C-alpha cells in the first residue's frame, strides 16, 4: 500500500521577481509624501479563468504594464487630513474608530482623485489613482493563486468579515498590521476596499491591453478593489471586482495612489 502523500500547504506566495524599491517624494509644504513602491514594466494575465463563475472577472487577458509606482499602504487619515486642511475640504468621518494611521474612509472617488491632484501639485510629479490592471498586478504579488499568499483564506492574513483578525467585521485596522505581499504592499486584501481609476464594465471584453484605465463618457460606476473589513473572505481575492457610485462615501472604502515616472 503506497504511503499517503503529505497535505500540500495553502501558502504558495513566491518571492518578488525584482528588488523592491521604496521612496517618498517631498511635499512643497514640508514633510514627505506617501511611501511608494516602484513596479517595473511587466506582463501578466489579468482576470479569472474561463471556468470561473465570476463573469465580470472574465475573459482573462494579457496586459503589458509600463513602469509605475503604487502606494505601499492605503492612504491614511493623517495623510488625507493634511490635504483636506490645506485645501479647505471636508474632514471625513472616522466612525469613532480613530484617525492617524488607519486608512481614510468616508471619501468619494472625487475626493480620492482630488487628493492625487494635490499630491501632484505638491511634488511636481504625476500622482493619480491606479488603473484596475495596475492594482491587480501589484496586489497579487506575483501569485498564481486566488490570494497573494495562496489558494485559500488563512487566519490572520487580513482584516475582513471572517479572516480571523481582532478587527473582523468591526472596524478598519491601522495600516501595516498584517504581513506585506511579496511586492512589499500592505492591506491589498481587506481592511478598506480601494477606489481605482476605471469606470466599471460588466466584463473585460474590450479592456485595454496596455494597463491603462478603462474610461467612459458617462461613468455611473467606478471600480473598487480589495474588499473591506466587512467583506467575506472570497471577496478579498485580488481578482475580485466591485463598483460604487463615484459620489458615494461609505465606511469600508478608501484608496491608495499611483505615480508615473
């Protein structure tokens, strides 16, 4: 009788195929900007396979990305509040959970885009929201599985409805409380879902192959990625997509920023 094969571990995350480089641009008004991670030009397969029942994640298609940078963390209340005070914008509500290093919430897509524009003016470089393709590539960390760490949910990897953290289904957590993915990014699964540039389309038919954002003249829904503290574990897969009205503000959606070179 042959010996049974040992169970295969769920964790299959691979090391980054490049040396992770981080940097912070100085702000004109003083102090550093958000910490950024440089992403080299890369080609990857975006979306889910033809057998997936998540039809808005199909068809899987090849995307060629240019070099870009993306925020190592979700934009925090500290970072957003500095912008809001400097520009006279409304301070978002923290729901009583605390501000500081928690991801900013209660911000619309328009608020997020305005923050990126302010960063551009402060640094003299072009900041923006990441495209959906850029976000998926960076969030996946080179994984060929459903999550950056492996094939299934693992306790303590993220903050979601049933991820096994002390914040599950209760509130956001301060950024950086969980391990980063192989590309050095934190909280790409759970905590706060994240606005990206793209207008929502029901599937990837006709999606750009160059990694640029997919836009429309009448953009009634913007894409959010990554899931939040109240999302079930399957909804924090890095290929999972959702949409929100661009003017909406909720307690489970924030954003991270991207930068061109």
